[in-house]
């Protein structure tokens, strides 16, 4: 009866109030969400079809986790404040980390240079011009030792954005922890290790999908057995979104990747509850405030259902979607760069209201260069002001129950599930990637978005509206000196000259032999990588040994 009453009252309002007002003052335009759905002018209980509070929301810390994965959320503990940092040599980055920790950052997030990400040593001709440019250069265990010098690994958590070479960097970190007297069971942190999104969106893959998935699965199993507090993968929608997907595609493709990883590991006879509690996720936060909040809530609810109903996970921690958020790098503009401070603030606020566990805020100058210390400080202060001054962390899920937010959460969940079902019908995410389907969907979305900007249908302040015709950018730009590569190569050559070459060759030969064997739990590849690292084999040598067995991947052309 109440719904019928609201419907009648709405009809009255539309005919007696709204119609007359629109005749005098029409609306500005047709309003659309980024994924194309039209936004109604007002939402009521009528828009929440068959909506049940306990089924859709429940309470924080309980299934389906729509309102958050922990019972007290930020009232008990604030999200981890990370600033993604890394440049030049390990010495320079170590200084930046200590500076950030002094400024109140509560976790480290490591950016590696491109050669490290794709498996080349700094003295390799393929690394020319890229050493230390977009992250820190790591060639051997010695670099990792310098990177974390004076930083107690038992008192911080460390996130490492590394994928194809993730297992190598993980074992380096584990060994440095042991040298500090920190047991592996005490280490806390995350390796990204999400190879599927590399094929989809980012491109720092090395090996073909099948052996790459073995490396990921081996690493997850290794962590479950040896480094239990470590998140062995961060299943990443961030790069999918940055490549041009919309919010629905970001949720769908990220969770489809997650499903694929769970399938690969459970096929090896590993109980889902042994590893699923340590799976973590990584999302972008873009400018459409309510759409982003609803996206996070929908993803959390959808993953809980997938783990409980599809994979029959029994441990409630296996149902939790714990995630890190980074504000949208692709939304930052080189024009009027100070505007990016406002964009980042909106995006960070959406991530917090969406219930993130960890947050990186981009610096305003990142559309121009690597961030300076000053711009990083402003980005960190943005998080701190939200945490301590805004009041949004004082209650849990404050937008829960909003007719618009709940409708939008339902809508994103429903549309994302349609994508996931389609991918499963194709044979799963690996097959969908190999066919080029996922890449084409993202490319089409990116093209549509760009056309909307160029036609002026989507406003970007300072780019296609409110433009400064004679803008002069007077901002300090950080530049990485070319001397960085020379210094890094000198250290690498010095280490090569004093190591025991017989131990290096022996460990690399053992690695190749286990790589040639069929994947199973007895032939986990990570302990062999550990031995290579400890013998001072370089990252490039370890990757080269695996290339001899696995070969290299060449992506299909997507039109």
C-alpha cells in the first residue's frame, strides 16, 4: 500500500508541480552514468524492486558485506594511507620512504621501473633510457637491502606493484626480512601479481598466459604456507579502468579475473579457505562520485556471493572483498594542474565512503612528471584531512539507505554479473583474453568516452571548457638524472664480480628443471626462485632462465 501511495503521489507531483516548472525552466541536459544508464531526476522506494534490507545490506562485518568488511570499519581503525613511490636508485627511494613515514604515512607502496617490471637488468640494452625513470631499479638482493635499509619490516606493511616478476621481488623481500630477524610469518604486505590484467590492459607481461598463471598460483600457495599474513595477489581493476573501461566493466572484469585465479588453484586440490582469505583487490576511483561509491559496494556484495555460492567457501573471511584504492591517474590533466587537487579529493572521498581498506592519492603534478616531495605531501594531507576533519569516518556506510545509491549499487551488480556470466560461457577469463574480447570491450568504452569529451558532451574543466588560452604552467618538475643508470649499472657489475658464479649457475639450472615439470603442489617454483635470489642471481638472469622454458608472449591484434 505504501508503494502504491508513493506512485500516486509522484504522478501528482509530476503533473501539478514538475510540469509547470519545466515549462519555465527546462533541465540542462540528459543525465547519464559513465556506463550509459540514464539517471532519473529523483529516486524513491519504488525504484528498489523487491528490496530487502537484510538480503541487500545486512550489517557491517557480515555477509554480504555491502556495508563494509569489518564490524567497526573506520571507527576502529582508519584505512592504510599509502603513497605510491619509487624512482632512481634504491638509495633515493629509501630517502623518500623515510620522508613519507615521517609525514604520517602508515604503509609503503613501491613503484618499480619498467626494466624491473618486464624482467631486464639495468645493464641490458633493452633497459636503455628507462632505468629508474618510472620507479626504482631493482636488479639483485643488494638493491632490495638498500631500498628497505633502516625500515623495520615487522612494523610496516608494504605493497609492491609488480606482476610478471612478482615472485622474484617477494622472495627478495622475504630474505631481507630474515636478515632483519623478522620471521616470514610476521611479514605484512601485498604483491600485485595479477597477470591477467597485464594481458588485458597494462602490457608488462613476459610469458604466455598458461605458464604465467602457474607462477601466480604457485606464489599464492607459497604465501599461504610460508607468509600467511601476506596478500599474494592484488586483483586489479585499476589498470582496466585506466585503460578506458567504465565502472561496470571494471567490476566485472576484475571479479572475473578473481574467479579465474580461484579456479586454477582449487583445480590443484587446494582448499579454497586455505588461500581465499588473503586474496585482495585494487580499484580506481574516478570523478563520478556516487557511481564510484556504488561500484565499491556492488563489488563487495558480488564477490561475497561468488565465493559463498559458487566456490562453497566456508570461512567468512573468504567471502570478504578487501581492497586498495588509487585515485584516477587518467583523470588528471596537464592543463591547469592545480585543478587535480580537487579531483583527487573527490575521488578519495568516494573511496572512503565506499569502504576501502587502503588508499593512494595521486599528486596534482603526475600528468606532467613524477611527483615532487611537495605534491606528494599535499596528496597525503588530503587523506589526513578526510580522515580527521571531515567526519565521514565517524559512522559506517553513511550513504547506505539512500534510494539513489542503493538503486545504483543494484544496477552495477546486475550489469556486472551479466558480463561475468558471458565470460564464463566463453570458457573463462583466460579464454576471453586470448580471443581479444575483453580488450575490445575496453577499447570501445575508451573510444566512446573520448568522443564525448571531443564533442563537448562530457565536460573536463580546463580542457574543453573554462580553458585558459594563455596558460603558463609554472610548476616544479621532478626529473630523474641520467647518472642514475650509470650508478645502478656500476653496482650491478660489482655484485656480479664478487658472487659465487657456480652457486648462481646451479640455482638457475634447478629453476629451469622445475619449470619444465608439470605444475603441481610438489613442484612449486617459488622456493627455487628463492634460492636463485639468495645466490645473487639477478632478476634478469632468473627471467632469462624461465624464458628458455616458457618462451615469450606476443599479444593478438585487436581491431
